[in-house]
C-alpha cells in the first residue's frame, strides 16, 4: 500500500510542472501540490504565482530546482494550436521541439527525471488502434513537431525519459471551452454543431489524465506510454449523445466529413490508441463518455440558457 498524506493522496516526488499556465499543467499542479507541497508550477504568465521560464529560450538555472528539492518534472508546455503550427512553423518548432528538448537536457543534467507530454497526432490516422510500438507518420506540422520532439528527447536524455501520448482531454465544467462544453454551449445557445462522422479518437476526462500522469510519475518508467480512454468514439457520436441528454433538437447536430471544415492542412482521421503499458495502474477505470455527459445533464447545463435550446 502506498504511503498517504493528510489529503488522502499518495506521497509524490517533489515535481516541477512546466506549462503550469495551460489546461493540463494547471490541473497537474493543483493535485501535485496537495500530494507534495514542495512541487512547483513553471509558466510564462505573470501574476500566477508560478516560476517563470520561456520555453523558446529555456534556462533552468534561475529556477534553483536543486535547492527546492525537485527530483521530477512534467513538461506539459508548448504550442498546441494545430493551425498556428501550420502558419508559423519556425516559431512553433522552436518551442515544441528545440526548446522542449533543450529543457529536458538541462533537467537531466540537474538530476531531474523527465516526463514529456505528446499527442496522438504523431499517427497518420489511416487505421486507428495504434499501440506504443506503432510507427509514427504525422500528417501536419503539429504532429511532425511532436514526433521530432519524441525522437530527439530520447537522444538528448540517453533514453532516460518518459513520453506520454494523450488524446483529446476534456472536462464537464461549464465555460471551460473543452470538447463537450464547447458543444453544449452551442446546442443550448440555439446553434448548430458540425461534427465529423469520420474523425475518431479516445478522449479522456482531465481527472483521469491527471491520475494517470501521477501514477506514471511515481512508477519511474521510461519509453513511450499511451494514456487515454479505451473507448474509440467519433465527434458526431459525442455530439449526438450530448444533444439527446440535454434535451436539444437532434436536428441541430450536423454530421460532416472532417475535410468539409476546409482547413488548409490535414488532420488524421482515426487516432484511436491502445494503452498496453498502463495495465494495473490508476486510474483502474477511465470515466466513460456516457458518465461524463450524464454528469453535465445533472448540473447547471440543464438550465434554460436564456430560454434557448432546451426542448424538455
């Protein structure tokens, strides 16, 4: 049995979370500080209470990680906007590849073990069902940067690094702007949700992702690990389930092909992943999409939303 602290959480190593201003990073910092108050967040925004680091020009010296007792790091920082990576390939690569790899190199020299977050976009999406040993073949700039980051990380750290590939991460908090919330706001506001019937992935609730990353942090694993829900689902299936649960007109969910979005870059169609290396580790069960939608249905999403969108 793991040793527990006063919050009922297993004791965790003192960890620095890079990208603490971002969605996944701030959730990791919140839980890590409960598990070990010596953990710190590192970001680029002022006034957040985090340490500062510019990933385009990383320098861990001013962070004084050794004197803080930091032994582990999670790199959750980077430019994740796929369209921006296409428009500004040099700037985004400086952050997502060069900066991330240099940061990991400096951390390892400081004796800090590194976990770096990656993406299902390293795959071409032609078949789905990718395990950790599947060859990468990215289709767009963001995916290529993540694939290059992975390869260079292992070279820079001599293999002593863990890469965690994630699928879409979301929550059920109103106003968060994540996957289901974005759909719900459109539906309840009387709008149309255009959802691709041919785009498949394995979205995971943020609580489960944080739990999984913390489990991996304590496990001292290296290599590549997939961390996502075991259930493959399309955007259209999600939107349809959500509309039904919220009592919205199903006619306001419009099924389209992903290519109909008219983007000037290619997104992979089926990035569903198999998680073959997290068996027996928390979370023992990923929260199902149906449970997440039911949670939204029982919350303030059922309110009238200014009189629009709810039929019952």
